[in-house]
C-alpha cells in the first residue's frame, strides 16, 4: 500500500495524480495486474477524465457547483459542507486501472484526479497495486 499526500488550495479542485500513480506502479515492479486509487475522505473523491484540456476540469467543477450548490436550502449537516459530501459521492471514492507491461492502461486523453470538495486541506490518496496471479484466465 502506498500513500500520496495532496495539499489542496481551493474549496473545489481537481488535482491530477496520474504521474504519481505511474511512479508507484513502476516502484511496485508489477507487470500485469490492477491498481486501485482510493480516497479515505468523505468530502473528496477520485475520478478518471480528460487531462489534455484544462477546460474539461473547469466544466466538471462548474457543473457540480450548479448541480449541488453549497447554500442549498434544506441541508441540515451542522458543518455546512453537505454539498461536499454529495459531490464526493457523485465522483466515487476510488477507481481501478489495469496494469499491463508495467504501465497504466489509460486512454490517450485520460488522467486520474483527486477531487477536493471541502478544501483547502491536507489530503491523502491510497494506492494499492495488485499483481495478476498465475493461472488466472486471460480470455472468457
């Protein structure tokens, strides 16, 4: 198990962590398997999306803010971050990526993002690299 420390700077922010995950996979020396990236926070998530055009992240954050405004009438949570919990659940707490020949199997424009919704904070992403076991089926 590996840990990625992330210092977020804004209340709502996507931090690309793809290169850090790649380094962890290389360090693990796993050639064929699966990597899981997990957020242990209830107001932050993990997602995979385009990393070539920063406007995509802008548009994602804009849409989430419009769908779940911080000041939504009726929220009861005393910490005034109910929107953060909802957004984190919408993104999900983890993602899995296949590892083949020691490399992440991502699309040309895909990147892995840590999604902050209650920052700025010191955060953590947990990464687990699992090696494919001998005898596992390659085909169905």
